[in-house]
C-alpha cells in the first residue's frame, strides 16, 4: 500500500536510473563513420517466470549473458555483408561484432541490471536501466519495463513513455518505449561550422500473446509517434545534425505470418527501413527467425553457439528450434508448438517462412545521413534465451568535402575496432554503487 502511495505522489520523478561518468567532460571527437547496434531479449525475469519459459537459473545466466554480449569479433566490423551478394553463411554468426549501442529487453529486476553493469560498464559507460512508470493505471505498481540500454556514447536526453493500451499480463508490466538522444561527436556544417552530431535510438518491448485484440497495432503506432515527437522536441537544427534515428527491440510480430498482416502494413515500416524485409509479407531469403521454440531450449543442439549456428543455417533443422512464420493468432499455444510435417508422410520439409518468425528488429529511419551496410543474426545466446540477438551496422553517408576525413577514419577502423573489442576484457571492473 505504501509503495502505491509513494508512486502516486512521485509520478513526476525520472522513471529510470543512469550511469553517467565524467567521460562527458572530454573534448568532443569527430563523428565516426560507422555505428553498430544490437538488440536482444535476455529473459532476466523473476525466477518463477524464467522456469515457466523453460529457461535456466537467472542468477547464473545474468553473468553468462553479459560475458557473451562482450564476446565480440572485431573482424565482423570489417565486413559489409549487405553491400555485396548476400548469403546466409555471412549473416549468421556465433559471435557479435563490436557493438556501440546495446538494447536489451526483459531485464526486469534491479539486481540483475546491477550484475550486467558490473560486466558492461568498463566498455559501455553510459547505461540506462530500471526503467518504469509505476501507476495503478499502467502496471498496477508491479513490474518495470525490463528495458536496458548500454552505450559507448554520452546520453544527452532520455524519455520513457508507457503504452496506453495493453492486455492480459501487460497490465502488470510497464510496457513502453525508451527514447534516447546520443552525443556522437562533431561534424562540419555546410559553411564549415562545427555542429554537434547526434543520434536517436528507441528501445521497446511490446505485448506478447495479444489474442484477438489488435494491441500491437496500437502500440507500434504509438511508439512511432512518441519517438518522432521526442526527436522534434530535443533536436536543435541550428547547432546539431542528426546522423541516425534507429528503432529496435522485441516487437512480438513478424513480417510473414497471416495473423501479423495488420502490423506489417503500419506507417512505421515506410518511415523506417528494415534490412531483412523484401516487402510487406516477404522477408529476404537470407533472413532467419528470432523466436525459439521454448520446449526445445534444453536439447543438445541449443547448448552451444557453434552447433546452434549450424541449425540456423539448415532450412529443415531450423524449423525444429525456431518458430515458423505461419502464426494465425498470438496465444500461449506458441510456447508449446511443434513444426508441422508433410500432411501425408509426416516428414519435415523446408517451407516458406519455415523457422522464420522474426520478431526482433533494428530499423533505420529513411532519409537519415546513414545507410545499413551489415546485418547479423548471432547464435551467441544459445541456451540462455528464447530469442536470437540481431545486430546491424550503419555507415555514415559522406558529404562533399568530407572524403579525406572519411578515408582517414576508414584507415583507422580496423585498429579501432580491435581496440574497442578488447576493452571489456582488459579493463578492470569499476565499483559503481
């Protein structure tokens, strides 16, 4: 009762915690030429929910999740797998590239966030966590949003917006969108003036198992409007230039399933580019699903990133462990579903959308000063989550007069990537609290 009263009268207090070291007092650097993002639902929930999802002990997994997030390969950052003939073998990897900004979902408890910070903060000093808006009308003053952001770049502004329409368990969780503005360094303006380069990023987790209600349509449209308003409100066009606006997270819908037709036709997917999407209702041939069959998570092929990568590359084996994109209605039956074999022989065969329920997204706003050049599905979280992490690298478009600066940036890229990839291993843990 006291918790409810406190939240009622403290509703204007910042609904999240941050780590903001003294790095933001340094002299600004030139804006880099590339930026890499990762989103992952890591299921760091209360233990009884973890068991319900057929996952392992959360108190062990939180440390293992952090270690695998930091298991990054700088060589991947040298590839541009979207700018050449794309094949799945170059898209599905056992590790992550060197990541600049990490978006996590389902980091629900504060102590789990603190454990993540112990591992991540030496490499990612700017973090936002414990994000929630506790009200009886939003989450019954119970669970937070589970959203978590870790960045190499300083945070200039942040805003959390809880969704106004939820159902079922969503009434107990502060589902919403976190909008963040980042300081990327400096760039030259059209008259050689120095402008602050900024990037915008949104992290969201939407309603699961919506049933017959069109909750996801309302939430994704609300996210788009809230994020666009945040950009308009916080951007100073006289002193700043926006390099990118990226939306990521667990959308709980895919681009192929018949039951997800209303969501794939939203304006969001016209304003923001999905590198894995060929068109509404059709994914690129190299894309794979990201939502796993929960009842099979403890089987041998799921226990190791290398063997799980082999599974993801096979059109038949993948169907055994990743949900097919043939969902008619979002219900809890998805937790127990098995792949459908041939109606006559029962044999499991490749099919359109087989193992292709892709519900974890990274989208880039169309018309920004960057373009997607690489994309990855990573098997690094094998056995730790029922979601597959995805990563995207974008490259800044070079304006006239910036060619020489960009050339120098690319010459340093290999060394810088290797150095950043080793930071998390070589840095001593910092005491944050």
